[in-house]
C-alpha cells in the first residue's frame, strides 16, 4: 500500500497556499515537467512539482529512518564499554586481519 498523497487529497500540495516561495528551475527541467504534465491528474506544473517534492522528501525521510534503525540494530549501545571508538577500531582490525591485510 502506498503512502503517497493523491492530487485530490486535501493534504496534497496546494499551489494557492499563503506560505509559497519561488524556485527557479532550468529550462530543460521545466520542459520535461511540461511533457509529463498531460499524463497526470495535475492542473499545473506547480502542483505537480509540489507533489513530486513531497513524495521525494517522504521517501528520503523513510530511508533515513531505516538507516537509523539499521544502526541501532548493528550496535544497540555503542557506549556500553565507555569507548565507542575502541569498539570500532577492534572491529576494523579484525576485519582487516581476516582479509589478510594485518
């Protein structure tokens, strides 16, 4: 199931909101947006770009959360012995030795 906001959703990007700001796009990017726009349900390039940015930022936030979760799973308490750098150094030395570098 997708978490993406549909253009008709009330939480979707609102090109008429009071908190707008202007972003200048290169002509080549604007051309690509204009080519895609007829194949969407959006009425304007501004709404389409707003939706695309919301989707991208949501995806990046999800990736960050997954990366944070992976770090916690890999080392739930890096300060357990009071010296996180020693733990990291020992792990690197073991890995280098197993590869024949030490």
